[in-house]
C-alpha cells in the first residue's frame, strides 16, 4: 500500500542485546526476562531510559 508509513517490528533498529543487561533490567524492574529483552532490543542500551520504560510498563499493568 503506497504511502502507508506504519512501523513494523522489522523496521525497528536492531540493537545487540546483552544478556547481563537484560537480567539486571528484569531483576530491578520486576519484569519477565523476555519483556526486558524486548525493551533492550527496541529501545537501545541506555539503562536510565530502559528503567523509565520498565516503570511505565509496570504502572500500566
């Protein structure tokens, strides 16, 4: 479809996922490891940004 600018998962930037960072985010934010891994993959490796995103997820849940 021409002009369709929806973002699909394949269009997101790919970030190298560090297992230690995923484990730490999952532990500190009380998230499942698969959810923490997805946050790192989608939003990058900035621990402060990831922690804020994790808090917002927990607030909605």
